[in-house]
């Protein structure tokens, strides 16, 4: 522990955003970094707790050794901090940007609402490591002769691929889109995660020996059975992509879209990638309504505002949560409390306890939503009905399970009660021989840190299975 009294002497500081009026003019990241000295001081606030809840299962699914690299940063040993950070997390420059930071909620200092700014420190370590050339390809010294296919190049698939390649296996990653990255590239807006960061990691992985096959949709372009036949093991890491729908009157009207039909289009525009045959969806000059109050809904808000929407309204069926949680009841667990994202702060109107009853429009295009306010049991409140104007409606109500048609149906693996692919979190094996599963396709819609954790654990399980119980990969 670098500075025993640091948490008493130094106030919490986190990165600030560009002003909303500036950041909505572009799609670049807008967090203003702290200086190295300021970051060191923030790292000095770490208490080196006897029980560090921040990096246990409550705080960090990938088990980042947060007190250790906080101490290293405070002592200006950034390179060792980077090695420590990468020992548990393959992609800290991603998690340092887009993870919601349950580690900070679990920080002991958060009992007084001033947790260590762990997420900012993590990003600073990762960025400095890249800037100084401390991150380089780590190819295996020997080949095992085993050939592995990984379907899906989101965070779980990428983490598994890197781990398995570095142990000497021949790893092939299959991605249905034009570039690797999965939801990182095609779902998360550039203003939260610029895509050159993903490309940089892909280049490292290719230099290590991982082979990427893009524009290859397993289950459509290639049969999953063919992949199983010509590989020693297969990992399903395709994510949870079946969106929760809103089957009410008027749903068939034009102008009503799922969030994940909308968000990838702007990412493709930003990168110069063709939209293909998809209908262009754009919020410019429109009144936009986003149904769903989570992170995906927030991403829709920020994108719509940047596209020049006239207004954005976000509807949430749940009641407005308390501004502050009761620490005695929830800490160190993730609390239910009111949170305002940077996108929501850019000018969205948020409505709570609202149920959309039907859509209406003219000439086949949506024009209005008929809504009603509901009580704590989601029952309509008498006399609370109201209308909202809408030229564009984006449904961001989450994802219920992996897409069943195609690959999953063809392979015939057993599913759990939620229609995820069935496997435990010890061996990650499906009911089909040689086939494993990890990430959202196994556990359901979740966080990037859980995806990376599952990818790493699945890689260990696959390595042990292929090598007769022997593996050097960490749990």
C-alpha cells in the first residue's frame, strides 16, 4: 500500500466530460483525461482493504487485482501495473471505457460515496501501456497440433481466442459481420468506444496466430456440423441477440425499429462501411421515442441527438429508482439507484412508470404512441393516459436469448429454461461432443466483464479437455 493515509488526505476525482454542446457535434470519445500525477494521487486513495470487495465476485468478475495495480501506479511503476492488469483481463482498454464499474460500487470508500476512481485508473494504465509499446504480440513457442473454431468475435470469443492461441492451439474465429468485434464494434457507439482500439487488438491477435474469418455466418453460409467435423473443439460465443419485442397494436408500422437495427448503422457510417440492403434508419429532424431505460436505450439517445433529432423521449415501465441507495442494505452489491448517463444528460426527456399501449400513424408510418402511467404492479392508473408524438420509435427492451434459428437449431444442443445454450461454469461443455459455449449465449445478456471472464474460463476448460486434463491457463 503506497500511501497509508491517502484516502484521508485526497478527495475523489474522476475524468470529466466535454460539455454537452461540444460532444454532441461528433462521434469521438469525449472524456477528458487526468494527468499522470492526478491519476497517481487517485490510486493513492486505495485503502488496501483486508477484504478487497472490489476484485471479488461482487465487484469484478474478471478478478482484477485492483489494490495491487493501484499501489503500482501510485509508485509510478506503470509497466508492472500493466502486466498485472493484463494477467486477469485481456482487454482493459475496453473495460476501462464501457464497463459500468461494479468494482467502484463495491469499494469500501463507497460507503461514504467516494470510491476510488478504479475505472479511470484502469483505462489510464491500458492507454499508457499502448503508448509506450509495452503491449506486443505473445505468440506461442510450441504448437499443440489442435485446431479450434470459435464462433463469434465479441469479448467472450476474443478473450477465449487469445488465451487458446497463446497456449499453442490453432484458433480460427468466425464472424458474420465484415470486421471482428461483435457488439463492441457494431453495437456500442463510437463516442463510448472508438473502433481503432478494437482493430489494434485484432492486429495483435493476428500477429500471435489467431485467424479471423469475417463475413462468414455459421448456420447460413457454413453448416455448424461441417465446422465441428473439421476442428478438434468448437466454442459458441455468438451472444444473446434475440431482442425483446413489444407486440401491441400498430407494431407493424414503418418507423418502429429495434435498437440493434439502428445503432450498427451509425457505426458503419462512421467507419465508411456500406449499410448493405438494410433500410436506412436516421433520427435527423425527427421526434424520437426510445422504449427501454437501460444502456442500449441510452446509446440510442446519444446517437439520435448527434444525428440531429428534434426531440428524444425515453420511456421506462419501471418506477423511478431512489436518488441514493441505503448502503446498509446493499453494499457491496450493485445498488438500484437513479443514474443519469452522459447521453441522457445531453437533452433527453425521461418518463418513468409508463406503459405503451399502442402505436398509431398514417400512410403506414408511425406518428404517435398511446401511453398510460402504471402503479407498482404495472397496472394502468385511471385518468393517466397520454399521447406522444413519434416519427421514429426505437425498442431497446433488452435481449431474451440467443437467436435459435440456424446454428443453434442445427447443432441440437440442449437449452436451459431461458433458451440459452445449456452448460455449467466449470467445464462449459454443451450436450454436443466437442462443442463448448461461453458468454451471453450461455448466461444471457450481461456485462463485458462477464463475457471476458467466461471466455477466459471456457478457454481453460477447452485446453484441459484437449490436453488430457493439463492446462497452464488461469481460472
